[in-house]
């Protein structure tokens, strides 16, 4: 059965049983009817996913892997901040009349910085270091840029990736691991979405650097379940688990900037029914 399901169930049960409520406190998010969106939260949740064992997609309900892949390409490959470049409508609530989410996410990854080796943006710097200096402990990105926060439609939730390379015994190829740092995570709507898309990012980068994708460690400062999501979560974690799907990328792609959504292949993805009309707090 999917290990991602077990991790998700354990995390949700811990939040529900041992979390702290924000009810009655000063919070920012609101529901569509104007009422405050309170949560039950846990601080400092850490989950580990080994991509050598399986792809970490939930089977309790379906995660839209194609859309998740499209979004990570939008941010990391296109380095776009305009929803017109995105295939889904996930970001519509945070975009302006022109489709821009401001100086957020892809915008920050596209900003060029001066390095000893020349001008590069953060993505190209990661790719350069992994190919030229893989044992560096400085291979990371950060899109939480304080000077630009006032021009962002939404402060970045998943804001930093730290890459680390290991040489496993008996292996010819190096192993690429990563830590995803997230300040805030809406467990029902976004947890497995983020896990899946950054697992795919790790797979992409490992492939173009001729490495094996290893562990993705997901560090969440504030893992929360919204009050109106509690009954949905309670039902979800009682569901039957299924084997993880088979997920792979087109092995012919050797250039990070050549990946397309069509290069993602998913087989044997058996899941429980989708949860529809989930209320989203903004």
C-alpha cells in the first residue's frame, strides 16, 4: 500500500488529536461568507518520502498529477507569475486583472543574480552547481524575498528548496535529495499536491544531471486543517489504501527546459473517490 497514504493519515490524526486551535484568535483568512477561517495546527511537521521506493501520491483520493506538474513547470521552468501561462485555475483568486500574481513564485526564480561564474537565476544556479560542484552544501533556492513581499499576490507558502547529493554504496550514479521548506500548508487542499509536484521537480533535476532521485524531506512550519475541512479529513483518513502509482518522466529529455506536461507518465493510479467542492479560505 502507498506509504504516502500512511504518512498522510498519521499526520492528520496527530493534528486532529494533538493540534492547537486558532478559534477566536486574530487570523487573516476568511471564507466566502466573510467569516474567519480557523484551523487546528501543528508546528514543525517533517515528512520523508523516498522516491526510490515509490512515487508519493495519495491513493485515498486522486491528486491531479498532470496539473501539479504543469504548475511546477510554470514556476520553475517558465518562471512565470502570470496565470495565463498556467493550465489550471488554482491561482485565479490571487491574480490581478492582467493575470499577474505580482513578484511572487516564478518571478523570483527568474531574477538573475551576480555570481563568480556570471549572471544566473536561481534555477540555473542549481543546475550549474549540481553539474559542476555536486557536493556543495550551498545548492538552494529561496523565493521569500522581503523587499518584494508588498508586491506579491500571495506570500510564498513553499519558499525554499535545498538540494544535497550523496554517493550511495554500490551505486554508480550519485543520488539527489532535497528538502522542501514550507511556512504554511493547508493539509486537505495542498499537502499531497505540494509533495507530488516537488517530487516531480526532484525527478526532473536528477534526470538532467544524470543522478538518481532519492529522498524528498518536507518541512512544514504550520501544518493545519481548516475548521470546515475537519469532517472531510475525518472521512478521508478512514478510506482504504491502494498501491502507489507508477510515475516516470520521458527518459529522452536531458534538458530541464525541454520538459512538457506530456513527458509525465502515470500508470495504475487507483484511488478512492474525489472530494468535490472543497471550501477554500482566502
